[in-house]
C-alpha cells in the first residue's frame, strides 16, 4: 500500500513537472502561478466619496450630441469626451462647444484602430496626432486616452504611460450603441454604478440623451457627485489591481 502511494505521488510529480515545462514553453507559466503582472488601464477608482464619472466616445455623427449636452447642462454635470481624430477634424465646432461648456476632452486615437495590433511607433503616432488636433482647437493639453473597442495590450498601456497619458476603460457599459431604449440604458447604468465608477456612453447613441435625465437625477439623489475622469483618478502614488481598479498606495494592505 505504501509503495502504491509513493507511485501515485511520483506520477503526480511528473505530471506537475510536465505541466510546468509546457507552460514555460508557451510563456504562460507566470500567468498560471500568478507571477506575471499585466499592464492594465483604469476601469474604476477606489474612492471613499461617492464620486462617479460619465464619459462619451465620439467617432460617428453629431445628431444627438446637442441633446446630450443639454441634458448634462440641466443637471450641472461635467463629463469626459473621448474623440477620434477624424471626428475632431470633421466637427471642430462641436469640439469647441464641448470644451467651452466645461467638459473634459481625451483622445480616442487617430484612426479608431485595434491598438494591440500596432507597433510602438504607430501607437505613438495615433496618440500624438489626435491629441495635437484637440489641443489646436481647445488650447488644452490632452492626457487621457481610451482605446477603441476597449482593445489594448501591455505595449499600448506602457507606451501611453511613457507619453504621460492615463489609459481609461470603464466598469459600467451603457450599451447605448446597440440602440437600447432609454429605459434599458438608464436601468443598466443605475443598477451597476458604485463609488469610483466610470460610465461608458456614446455621443451619437440614439436614446442616450433621453436616458440621461433619469440617470443623472437618480444617481445624484442617491448621493453621487459627477466629476470628469481627470478629477476622479489619482495622478500619483497609486496602483491598479487585477480588476483594473485604481487604488491609492495608502489603501493597499
């Protein structure tokens, strides 16, 4: 019986060793044993206060943008808008209008490409040229970036950090681009928001503007305060946990 136990243990040891060799050969050993730390964007922020940010990606059209701006103004809410370069150059008056209403503007890339498929040089070009166009219109420096399709890899995050940018994702997705009804959009958002959430919407969502009054007033009545993403995130002395939540260093332990 003792010999049989030793034999089983020996067999398990061989399997474990074989697994290690296999994982090492694929580069996955660190991931399997939790030894590799991925470079992550900011999905949400650890906050004691009930702060939240709402953001709008700008890539197609402007048909519903004025209504969105009006809804935000009615509730005295400042948002963050991520603009693709071709949208920025096509609608400079909207860029100026959004900026003059006190909103924050970040870049959403130059060509709305999958960033993880690009070389470092192409990533730098996508960010620099798109930011320069925004700055030329607003006179303000850009330091926030949202990757198109939410697509990124370590190279994207690390390159952006080297350039002085914060890469921003979201933890609350409105799915407004799917033409959900105003009720469906508001229900999705209100039911998912927590302290430090970043809400994703689109400037040309068909029913986004219609949903905003309920979203904004309900969350404000629940004690939330809306701030632009640049005021929600930490700019120093922070880490990002495995869920993409930005945490101040003093809260780690």
